[in-house]
C-alpha cells in the first residue's frame, strides 16, 4: 500500500473518487490528500469483481481512511451524494460489508463526509477522478 507522510496533528482533507467503466467492467479508485491547502500525497487502486459505481466510491473511502494515521481528523470529500446520504442517515443496508469495512478502518479517527460536485472546478476532486481512471489504464 502507498505510504504517505502527513504533518503531525493537522486536519486532513481527502478527496476521493471511484470509477466504473460499464463497457469493460473495470473499476478503480483514487484519493488526493491535502493538509493546510497543500497536496501531501495521492493513491489509487484497482478493483476486481462485480463492482458497481456505488461500491467503487465506497472502496475509495476505505482505501483513503486506511492511509490516514491513527487519531487523525479527516474530512472526506466525495462526489457521491448517495454515499454521503447513506452515511449521514446510518442506513447501511446498501453494501453492508463495505460499510463495516469502512467503519472498522475509521477506528479512533474523527471523520466527516462532505459532498462535492463532481467534474466541476475543484482541482483535487478532478485529480482524484484522474487517478481512479489511470489505475485501469484509461
């Protein structure tokens, strides 16, 4: 797994995105980490199996939260309004195994999920999308 060095005791912004290509069935994820307005690292991963766009977004959150240090304060920005809504309402019957994996990975971290408009003018969201697409060679 990618190793990223985070400044001590600083809140982290994580811009995540999942990507799913219905033509090929390939799915992947990407994340850009920002601390105090500075890009401190990025990562991505290829997904295998029958992964729909919702699950690809969840995998992006899981990958990102696993890369953050214990006891960190992290705001996750995702362009999946569905993911943010499900998390906010604690309605985890959609992909419960992935939600459990995410919540277990959170551990002692303080987290918040925020929706951000996808494919808009946010450079970090656009970069997370590019990372997700590049992982599969697209």
